[in-house]
C-alpha cells in the first residue's frame, strides 16, 4: 500500500514535543529508590524523563525514575501524552515499533533516528536488505523512501537520509572509535563506520506535508532539549544533592523542577515575543542569569503595584531580553526559524 494512503496529512500540527532523558549520580544510600548500575558505576542514579513543548514553554511530562530503567521501556509512556495532530521528536533510545504504531493510531506524528543494523524493505523492492546496504547503493546525497520496518510487528514508514560532509563524517568516525576503545574494546563494525556518512531518520509524515530536506532540519531542533538539560544543571544545580535521606532528596528535586517549569514558561513567552517583534531568539541560560541578577528590583516593582512601577518593570524586562540574545552562526538556522520554514508554527 502506498505511503500516502496509510498516513493522515500533516495539515495542522497541534504541538511540537521533544522527549529525552538525563541522569546523574546521587548518594549511594538512595539506591533502594533510585538504583544505579553498580560496580564501577554509581550505586544510585536519578534519571529525569522529560517531554517539553518548546513553543509554548510547557512541560508535557516530567518524571524522576531509577537510572536502570532504559529509555526504550519508558517509551511506552509516550502515547499517553500524545494528542491528535502532535509531532514528537525523540532519540534512538526510545526506538520501539509498538510505540510508533500507538502514536500513529492517535493520529499523531513522530520523528526519530534508526539503528544502523535494522533490516528494512523498500516498498518498491521485492526483498528485504540491511539499512547499511541500502545506503551503500544510494546514488544521491538525499534519500526519501517508503519502507517497511519490524519483524514481529511490521510498519510502513518513511525513511529520509542525508549525506554528511566528509569532514563531519570523519569526525563522527573518530568519536565512534574512541567510544569503542573506551567502553567496549576493539574496533566498531565496518557497517557502523560507514553509517557515519549519513543522517538517517524515520517518520510517519508524508512528503506532501514535509519535504525530505525539511525533515532533516526539523529533527535537528531536538537538540534544544539537550541544551535545556545542560542549563538546568548549570543554572539550577539540578544534578547536585548531598543528602542521603529520600524525602529530603525528593523535596529538593521537586523544588528545582517547579522552578524549572516556571523558568521555562517565562522563557518561552519572552522568546516568542522577541521572535515575533525582532526575529531574534533569546538564550534560556542568559535569561535565567539576568533574572537572578535583577530579582530584588523586579520584586520591588511588583510590590509597588502602580502604573508607573509596571511601566518600569516592562522597560526592565525588555532590557533583560535584549541582554539575553542568542548568538549563532549565520549559516545555521535557529529552532524557531526551522519550525517557521516547515510551516508548523
């Protein structure tokens, strides 16, 4: 069955969601509630599972779990957050054909990477082949195919692959070799090394709704949640706790997460304001620092409750936004630019 007949069109995207996790070591005495891998690794690890809606500044799901619970198992929770028309981006750790099917059954969309050794079958081909073999046979730098994936539960999906520059591919191969030498010993498989030439994603979005080049660009915005985790750790000390008492740790974590939710909501509103009025984005980390520096003055102006104080507060907020501008290379588009160009905003 042709792909366009199996998918609903992406006419209106309700929300763009990004899902990922981050973990950190905690006091070993908390291992009974937040178990780690043990051995040379930590006995206790807290993993934060997060689903954010970067445009609205809302956090759709947030849960602290043990570090031993893999992302793939947690992917079963994703469909409970999805609404019709949503588009969710997630990384390879959440790869699950069952989850993909549930998202599609909810009339929603997903975009994720795919394993290099997955067996796929092109809709137009008669036999299955490895993804690596399919890429080796490619005659262009951009591939857009309808494929079947899965063995026990098969599913028709769209595979999009874009070839990296030689410099980027060689850099990825160096990092891969270093990772194998550090954690596994030996050399990575040849197919895995060849896979470094490509950026490969799968989705259930039709080509009519989103061309191949925009699919690759859109998946790049998933990196925003990595930056968000980094800022939570550097600005809010999310990953720091010295207590060995479970209830104290939970209180600390909850307080930091409440602050994170409020901060992200404020940031999103300010960021969209600056985007719509000046076509520029602001940095979450910079804004947090500016708000912290001006907290006493903001509190003073809010307490006065006069038109004059509110006017001064508005002027201060606009000034803080200008001081929090995000700088980026001109040849790289910002997340909101990518979303706008994909006509998903």
